C-alpha cells in the first residue's frame, strides 16, 4: 500500500471499523432488496469512527451490498480528513464475480476484485503529489 499511495509511512488502524462490525447482527445483513448507501449516509458512517490518530488522511472501504440477484459486490472507497472526519473524496466500485454461486467465498472474491479495481482506477488518476514537508530544493 505504501508503494501504491507513494508514501514512506502508512499507519494501519483497523480498530474503528472492526469495533463497529462486531456490533452487527448477521441476521440483519441479508435482505431481499438491494442495499444502497447515500452520500449523506457515508458521511454519518465516517463521523462515527473512534480514531486514536489526531490528523492525517484516512482511507476506508465501506461495503454497500452483496447483491445476490445480480451476483455483484459494491463498495465505497472513502478518503477522509482524520481531524474533522469530513470526506475528501469517494469512489464507488461495483463488480460481478464471474464464478459467483451465492456463497460468501464468492462474494469475498468479488469484494477483492473491487479493491483491485479501485487500486487501478486510483493509480490511473493519481498524479505525483509532493507535500510541502517532502519538497527539497535542488
């Protein structure tokens, strides 16, 4: 990930999302109607994170839906300002796993595919970023 984001240091902190996921009731995660998350809801979700870091840029993957009818997985990849918890940008990725037989393993394969697709799209858009603290006069 450091190479992908072109950074020397990246702090991994899964606690904010894992602690929220632990509170989910698995019986409430499956439904007949496709789940869709609005941009307003994304901001509410990010605002709820209890993060020990005080500043920097956060990146989170928020899974929207494992759509059984269309055999797709959809997720938002959200960059946010840690100090304010305000969303900077988000990308929506939806992907169909060609080998999907409605098993959790297949959904996981499709979700991994969304991560790879996001990485490729991110790299295509990324221009070299030089922060003031990294700039050195020649």
